[in-house]
């Protein structure tokens, strides 16, 4: 049995027939029902993604700041969002 990798909520079979607004409401409701340990994992992951840009901002390394912002966006959309959607699947 393979685990699906969802980059967007529109790819989830339970949400295919819903509009964007309905999908967001259902995902927000599912996020509220995620247990605390999984919420903790998601929040730590987001924190790890956000630390480098702020570090380079404090060092005023503008080139590294731009690179870390770009990488943070990529990591957020390709790692954090799919993990969040995977955690929410049980509660949809």
C-alpha cells in the first residue's frame, strides 16, 4: 500500500467535488482536530523552515537572505503543506 503525496487539496479524492472555499473550510476543520503531537511536529517543521531567512536578515547577508527566502518557500510548499494535508486526511 503506497501513501499518496498531495501538493494541493484539489487532488484529495474526498475534496474533489468541493469548491476552493469549501475545501479550505474542511481543511481548517480537520486541522483543528489534529492531535497535539502532530500539531507540534508541523509547527516545529514550519519553525525550522523559517529560521534561516531571519538569521540571514539579522546578519544583513542580502544574497543569502534572498536564497533562503526562495528555499523556504519551496520547502514550505513541497514539504510542509503535503505533510499538513497528510495529517488532515484522517479528519476529513
